[in-house]
C-alpha cells in the first residue's frame, strides 16, 4: 500500500510543478488562447451585425423594388392609355379624311355622270335629228317625185314665210 499512498514530498513537488505549469500555461498558452477566442467572438459578432445590416438593406431594396415596380406599372398604364387615345384620334382623323375623300369622289362621280348624261342626251338629240332629217328626206322624196307636188310645196312654203 505504500505505493498507493503518496509521500508529502511527492505531493509538494507535484503541486509546485503543477503551479509552475499553470503559470507557464497562463503566460504562454492561456492568454493567446483567450485572445484567439475573443477575436473569434468579435469576428462572429461583426459577421452577425453585417448580416443584420445586409438583411435590413435587402428589405429596403425589396421595398424600393416594389415601389419602383408600382411606379413602372402606373407609368405603363398611362403610356398605354395615351397610346390608345392617340390611336383613337388617328383612326378618327383617318375616318374623317376617308369620309371627306369619299364625299369628293362621290361628288366627282355625280358630276361625271351628269356630264356624261348631258353628252349622251346631246348625242341622242343629234341622232334623232339626223334620223328625223333622213326620214323626212325619204318621205319628201316619195311625195315630191312629181313636179306638181314640188310646186305646191314651194308655194305653201312661200305663203307661210310671207305670213310670219
């Protein structure tokens, strides 16, 4: 059992060596370890703060994006409305121009028809006149084959001329 019970000298020197080891560890190992842990803790805290800032910036950007999208939709709607108004105005103007042109064409066609009708009537009158003269000529030729009928016709003509 002597082996299992330590002697007082052994306990003393073990305590001295242990204390010396603690002092050396504190001086050379413990301070750098704590310093490294403190640095790491600071880095983690900075990263968390930066993450919070990034999250806040993302929320701000998201709200800005939503606002920009709303404004773009409003602007798009106004541009589309303006384009519809311009289209309606252009279509209306085109209809008015087409109606005016159509009215001009119809009026020109009416005038052309009237002129052609007048020319056709004049041509018909000329043809009727020529036909009447031809008919009268052939009738007179048949009736005036005799000299007696010719003399009578001339006499009637002279009598009518003197009366007028």
